C-alpha cells in the first residue's frame, strides 16, 4: 500500500513546486507617501504603513502608479483605466 502511494506523492510535489507563468504571479501592491515637502516614497507595502509615515508631517498616500498600471493591464484595460480596443 505504501509503495503505491509514492507516485501520487511525487506527482503532488511536482505540481506544487512547478513555477506558474508570469501572468499568474500575484501582484504585490505598493503604496506611495507624497509629503507636503514634495518628496515621494514608494516603499510601503500597506496603506497603514504609509499613513503612519505621513502622520504628523503632512502628506497623503496613494497606490503606486506602477502597480496601478500593472493591475489595469492584467484586467484587460490599457494604461490608466482606458478600455482596451480589441
């Protein structure tokens, strides 16, 4: 019985460790802190991190425009919200 399970376990391991195509890779969304001084920091992984950084010093947070573009491309739109023409 145990020997008959070896091929199934190997197949499961192979499927679990196989790389997905690039289009199936998850998108990591970053947030940008735009400070009132004009400085911009694109290095935040959550809106909460960004909000804590601008708290008390002035500014606002937004999703990174680079990530927004990538999300639109994968959703079937081109650029920033324009419908694709197929």
